[in-house]
C-alpha cells in the first residue's frame, strides 16, 4: 500500500506543467472501470445500511416514547401506592380500635358466663321472686330488675358480635386494598423495566448500525478517492502522451495528492488545510495566485455553469449576496460530479459529491 501511495504521488506530480512525459500510460480503462464499480457497490452497501439505520432510529424513537409513557404510569402507581400505604396505616389504626372494643365486649361476655357458672349472675332475682312471700311491691321490683338484667346481657352480646364483625370487615378491607395496590404497582414496575430493556437493546442495535454506516462511508470515500486517482492518473498520463495537461487538470491532480491530510482552520499546508487553503495551494502549483479566502476566490475568474464544469474549476457553497463572506466553502472539481475538498474540523481532505443543497456556483481561476 505504501509503495502504491508513493507511486501514485510520483505519477500525480508527473502531470504538472513541464514534467517529463512518461511512456507508460498508467492505469488501464479497465482498472478505472473496476474502481468505479467498487464505488457503486460500496455506495449500495452504504445505502442499504443507511435505510436500516433510519428504520432502527424510528423504532428507537417509538420505544423511547413508549418507555416515557410507562415510566410516568409507574410514577403514578408509586404515588398511589404511597397513598394506599397511608390509607392502610389509617385502617390499621381503626382496626386496632375495633379490636380493642371487641376485646372489651368479649371480657364482658366472659364475666357474664362466669357469673352464670357461680350462681351470682342475673338468675338471683328469679329465685328471689319465687321465694318471696312479701308484698306485691317487692315482687314487681324484682321483675323489673330481672328484665333490665336480661336486656343488658342481650346488649353486651350484641355489642361483642358487632365489634367482632366490624373488626373482621376492617381487617379484610385494609389487607385487600393494600395488596391490590401493591399488585398494580408491581405490574407497572415490570412494564417499565421491560420497556427500558427494549430501549437498551434498540439503542445498542442503532449504535451498531451507526458505526457500520460510518465504516461504510469511510470505505466509500476511500473507494471514490482511489477511483478518482486512477482516473486522474490515466487522464494525466494519456494527456501527457498527447501534448500535456491543462492547468485545471494539474491543479486537481495535485489536490488529489493531499487526500487524508487533516482539516485545520486557517491552515494552508503542507500537512493540514482548510478549504480555501487547499484551493490556494493547488492553483499556486500551476502558477495562479489566489488569496486564502473564499470571498476573493469566488471572483478569481469567470463564473462557469455547473453543467459545463472542467477539472480544476472551483465550486462554491453558501449563498450569494453583497457580502462575499456568505460563501463559506469551496472545493476543486475533479470530474464525474465529484470534488476534492477539506470539509471541516475533525475531517480530512477527501473526495465527495458536489451536489449539496448550498451549492451556489463555480469559478475557473485565471
């Protein structure tokens, strides 16, 4: 690969003006066709992966929205569970009071049972009535006492039964309400956890596809660059055999020797470039002096219709106005709808299509 790069550099430099003509015409037309076929295949791979990435991203967005809904539903159930816990605590307090009342009633009933067993209970007035040989007033008094005692006993038994029933109802209601809310909250938690797991899986798939697309894009850029270098080398060699290349060809060929060098803002070589710095140095190699600024490079020669571009023409991006600073990017046309340019921070000099939404025109320096 290093040998190929060195040979390519020598060949590209050999197409500069006044360079000696080599007898070997360089790569064959078949080599160029194969390289361009590789570009098409890699472009197809990138397109398929990009489509998968778009689908995966859409699915991720849907899952993210769903998990947000489920998280909020879970949050709502947590709030309701806290409320249920408070209600449960209040119910337990009421239950404790009811159980205390039931216990008091139970003790009263037990006391009645003990009195009946020892003979000291409410039956004593009955015996007195039977044995009473006194006045009628004494008899009526004892009858009244007996009726009162029987009513009190009935009330005590009824109070105990009511207290026990209330306690049982409160116990069941408190337990059931709290258990039901716990069950709902657990289902909400499980749904939230499952949704979060689905988002995590989809995120991993999307990251993998995004990384794959980035790798394919780099391979596509490399294939484009290789195909363009082969085509340029062949064109330059054939042109040299037939009388020499144009200035634009030479500028484009030299720019292609800088592929892979990093973009650095305001740099003009030899190891790093920004967009106008690369253009300035390429045309400098063929004797045309340009400023290191897209504003004056835009006016460095006649404006050329896009359908009449030649290799070496400058293509500009931005928008046209009275302020030349609104044109913010420039590349060097290398043929077949492609340009060589220094794109942006974090990128390198590479070949890319000229067809962008902010393409505003072209210039042929002179």
